[in-house]
């Protein structure tokens, strides 16, 4: 606490370089990272729901997410192919 107070009162903060715009909280990079963290928390919640509430074994939950990943990849590939140029 004392070090923080000295940091402010001695104006040491003026000598610190500002954060690059790439790493700013509202940048595309950080927004993308936030979306990935939210997705991982949704997957974790879904895994907990499948194993705890529905009683599916852990390997079954992994299989569900594996098949969902394959299915989503297939759909995105088909959409990409349909929208692609000849």
C-alpha cells in the first residue's frame, strides 16, 4: 500500500509507457480474446451441465463436444464453399 501511495505521490506513473492500442481494452485483439474466454466458460458450463445434471460420463461429454466441433466445421466448410468463387 505504501509503495502504491509513493508511486502516485512521487508521480512515478509519468515515466511509464502507455499501453499500445493493440492491447487496449477496446481493441479488436482484446475483444477477440474476451470472446474466446467467454466461449471457454460456456463450454465449461456446458460440460458441467452434461456431467452433473444429466449424468453423462465425462468421456460422453467430450464426445458430444467433439461431434459438435466436427459438425460446426462441416457446416462452416459447406457455407464457405457455397459462398466461394468458381
